[in-house]
C-alpha cells in the first residue's frame, strides 16, 4: 500500500516537469466544459491508455514498439484534427456533414445538435495517453525497471495506474482552475471565441512538439533536477520497505514513444538491514571454473562470500570490476572470497576460451564459475547483470544489490559481515576508491538519453533503414538520409540474424544518432577469426580527443575478439551526435550498442 501511495505521489509531481508541457493544451482545451462529463472522462482515458502502453512497452518487446508507433501516429492525427476544429469553427461545421462523429464530436457539440457525450472526451483522453511522455524520474524508473525484469503483472499495471492517477489528479486540479479562469474571462470579455482559437493553436503546437520528439528530448533534458529531489526522497521510502530494484540492463523502453531508458544512477541505495534472505545455493551447475578448482558452499563455510553475477560484454558489469578486484585484494586475508558467476547473454559468451581470455584481459584474479545453463542464476533467483549477493560465514545470504553503483554501501556490508565473523578491526579499515580505465571507467554523472540497442532482429528497435530489416537473409541496405536521436541504420551488404548483424562484404557501415558521453559496441571478428579493420567518425569527422579506448584519434581500430569495444569517450555528455563506423573488411559481427 505504501508503494502505491508513493507511485501516486510521484505522478502528482509530474506536473512540475517541463516535459509535461505538450500535454497541457489538450487538457486545458476542455476547461470550458463541465468537469464531470468532459474533464473526468478525458483524464480517465488518459490514465488507462498510459498505464496499458507503459506496461506493454516495458515488457512487450519489439512488437509493442511497432504497434505503439502506429498508435502515436493515429493519436497525433486525431488531436491535430481536434486542434483545427478549435481554431477554425467553420472547418468543424463543414466536417460535421461527412464525418459527423469524428472532428466535430471530438471538439464539442455545437448548436445543441448533439447531446454531451462521455465518449468523445474519453476518446480524446486515450489519444492523449498514447502521446503522454512523463519524464523518467526515479519513481517511474523504478516501476518500469521492475516491469522489464519481472514481466507483466497486475501489480506492475496497478503501480503504473497509480502513477498515472497521480498525474491526472494534478492535471484535474489545473483543469478545474482553468475552467473557473475561462468562465471569468468569458464574463469579462463577453466572448470565448478568441480563447477557443488560442486553445486550438496551443493544441497544434503541442501536437507539433510531440511529433518532433521535443517531449522526450529537449523538454526531458530541461526537467532533470526539477522533481528528482522530491521523487528521490519518496524512492528512499520505497527502498526501506523492499529490495533494490535491478537497474543495470534495465527497462529498455522505447525512446521517442513517450518513455525513456531508466538511468542506473537515479535509484537510491537500500537501507543497511542485514536480515537473512536465504541460504547459499549449490554451485554444482557451473559448467567450468576459471582461476580456481570447483568450489562448494560447504567448502566456503567460515568465509564471507561476495557472489557477482556478470557477463563480459556488459558495460555495467565491467564498470564494477575495479571495486571487485580492490575488495578481493584488500580483504582476502580477513576471510573474504569474491566469486564471479559468468552467466552469458550472447552465444559467444558461452565459449570457455572467450571467457578465459576476457578474464585475463580484464585483470580478474578471483574465482569465476561459468554458468552457461543459468543453473546458478536460477538457484539464486537472480534477475539482472550485474548482481551482488553477500553471504556470511554461516552460509546465509544477508544482502543483495542489483546494478552498478552504491559501492560504499556494498563495502560496508562486507565489513559488517567480516566483523560478525570475528574480524572486529575491519570496520575501521576505510573504503576503497579505485579509478577504472577504458571500459571499466565510471559512468557519466550526467543523464544518458540513449539506451542499450540490439542489432539482431530478435530485439532490435529504432532501425531506420528503408525497407526495414530482412531477417536471416542477405540484403544490401542503403544509407539513411537522416536519423533522429536513438535511431540507427545499416549501409552495405548485411545479414541480420536473431542476435547480431553480420557484414557480408567490405565497406559496410552502421550509423547511430546518440546522446551520451560514451558509446560502446559489442563486436566480433569474421567467423574464421580473421581480424576486421574499422574506422569511426563522429559528426562526419575523426573523433580526435573524443576517441574511445579501442580507437585512436583518427578513429581507426581492429576487431580481434568478440567483446565490448569502447569507440567514443567524450569529456562530457552534450548535444546528440551522429556516430558512424565503417568496416574495411568483410565478416564483422555487430551485436549491441551500450552507452554511459
């Protein structure tokens, strides 16, 4: 019940965010109508449509992305029509003849010909809900993340509905106030026609802003920090009552359709409450061990164990490694064992040779269990990469953390468990502060507006090449004439398979318009292992000082292994930029973009 209340309050705060501005004209355009028969049905339709689309967007995959895109286009057309009928009453009169129920009834009954109907404002509300783009602050982020990782459920939809109801409550207050203001203006000016026309113009401006993506782009950026502090305080209350929601590979929700990717840095740490959460599950499901003989919970009894679920192409996982290595070294003599459980996302991450090479290249010295069959993952009931489980000397799980960040809290948990095991001086040992380099460098403190994007057709979204993706067959793709933020395109002869795109001939390209400090791309060489040369351009020029750790200043690099490559590393996250990579040799394999 507390979580529902906090979700509701988070929705109420949405009206303070600039990114709600494009929606307000649709609401205020009905301010002169009775609230019970017009305003309330419109807000109800808006809340229901938002909750339904948000639930499906978080868990539904690519099909809902495509479906919602068509829904947005229909809603934009309908609301644009509504704006025109407000701006030009004569147009509404003419349209009423061939299209009696559409343009005219959406705007308002005229001349008493049609009795007030709940249907028209409800339809208007549904259309508004399809376009509604609340900023993805901490509370909405927490809800969408849980939906993406746990699947659709009545609880998820109820939380989203509570959030939407909160936003509609504040909009209802504004609508009631607007109605009184409208009535006062009509009394003082003896006419509401010019107000009606102004409302129509505002609706068309709002439609234009949404169609151009300003609601999820510019206005979302302006809103950062306006409500976050208030929402964060509410999130802190949530964290006192429930485990931390996963955030690493979290909520890949459609950019440009009214939702944004949840930022890993926006969710607050859980309270330090080391209750018993379960017992150390079996490790028998490991398919291979690296840096150690096979380990068992029984053999580790008496040790404090930190189990880290990771996979070596995951940027969020890589950024935790400096801390894991530092803890393993600092506390090894005090009885800490850091145990990595490598659970693969892509097929190439199941190959022992690849994982051994990655472990060595990444400087990992602690034991790593390969969990190719997800047996250990299921035994822990895990939900995300990366994930930390803290196990005390008696073999009990006492704490867990999902996602990168909150390292001070994690180390305090280690110190407390070691103190419980008899290492009483550990609590005064201070905290580590390692500085990662390359792909292990910490993420940008600024908001990242581009989210993880898969290039295989199974999970692809944002693809902008003409003709769409040709699944599992060769196709020559033409360069895209232009890209909006978070869109990508292919050029050249490619075969797009379920989890990757494979270049069939030299000089193929991938383009992506992104907004983030860092850009990474999971790549692999040709199937025969032959390296593939590439060159990166940013806004049509060599990256120079903005080059990543796997390219030089001119943008040149070589794919010699299947792994994550850092291709762009800027000093700060500024405006959106056009990234292009050209592969000078055939055979390149491209899996997924990640950002930071």
